[in-house]
């Protein structure tokens, strides 16, 4: 399978392009940090396999989950920005994961023999950056809500493929979802239990059955970003 960042480049040209750009791969075990907050990352990182979490630690040592990055996740594009100075987030492997790295300085240099493929890669990167920024805007929309129930509905709404889609599967477990919503796990569990008592949904691990979607106004309007 061709990585989304390499889409549009003739398959036969990809090996030559990556060789010219000095690309290399690295594998990470579960729990290993791909990138630490404050580190410099002088390469574009393309996720080839696995799943990683982008996290941020505040001055009090509390860790917040920014985004999940996986090949099939609607919540992020499967790549890491090059941090030419220092990174403001950490990145941790949730499972065994593999990255392809392309040195940023090599990506900027023109080569007549491979410029078409290089330009396409840069175009894909720009489109992915725009998409990721729209995703972050949707997260800001979620976290701006004072009500935890509203945050939960907005998160679940982002997983819906259509208004009739009532069985929603999250890739985040309860602890990861609480970090994503910036609340503690017990508060999230209490609110989900309350919503179950109200007959609004049923929660089974990472699966959520929405029982009364038409009674929730938040579910009627489209999210800021339509998840793929």
C-alpha cells in the first residue's frame, strides 16, 4: 500500500526518489517514545505501520493527549511534522510502529531528474498540513464546550459517517478518551453512566450505541471537519 503522502507519484519512481532524499526507516516498540517534547526532529516522519499518540506535558507534569496517529484514524494524518527547532509535543508508540523518515533539508533541494515527484510530495504535505489544522480546529471546538456531555457528543459525532450511523467505534480506550477530552477518567465514566441512565447511549468498551440521535441537537449539524 502506498503511503498517502506518496499518492500521485508513479510507483516506479518512488524507490529512486526516496534513495535520492536519503530516506530511512525505524521501528518502535509499544511505549517507546518516537519524539520527546523539546527535541529537534529534522525529518518528515511518515507512519508506515502501527499507531502513535501525540501528547503534551504542562508545567505541572500533567499529560494531555493531543491526537492519535494511525493509518485508518479519522483524527489525524499519518505523519509527523519536522521540528527544525524544538518540538512542542511528544509522540509515543501505542503499539509496535514503524516510520519512514525523509530529511527535511534534502526535501527542499531541487533535482531536474526527480523534481516532478518531489513537487508532488510537497503538494501532498501541504494538503495534509491543511487537513491536520482543520482537525485541530475541531478539537478546539470540542474543548471549548463547558459541558462534558457536549464534548462527548461532539467527539462521537465526528465518528459518524451518516446521520443514520448509530453504532460508533472509537480507537481510544476510556483513559485515552479522557485525556483527549481533557477530563479525568472517573469524570468521563460517571458522565457516560449518566447518559446510559438517561437512555441516550450504551457504551461497550470502545463501542458506543447512540439510542436517541434525533433528540440531540448537536448531532444534527455537521462537524467543522467531516472525518473520512
